[in-house]
């Protein structure tokens, strides 16, 4: 039972806000090259 409590305590101490902020920044950074790739793939026609 103590091991289960330690697992939940570790999950609770994770800074979820920082993780999600870094995730969304990564998605925004990947969106730019993705748009360029789609433009090149479709010969510049959106």
C-alpha cells in the first residue's frame, strides 16, 4: 500500500503546467515547417 501511495505522490509532484507549456511551444514550432511542407507538396496552392 505504501508503494501505491509513493507512486501517486510522485505523479502529484510533477509540474504539469510546465510540461504542457513546453508541449504547446513544441507544437507551435513544428507548425511552421509543416505549413511550408504542405505548400511545397501542393505546389504553393493552399
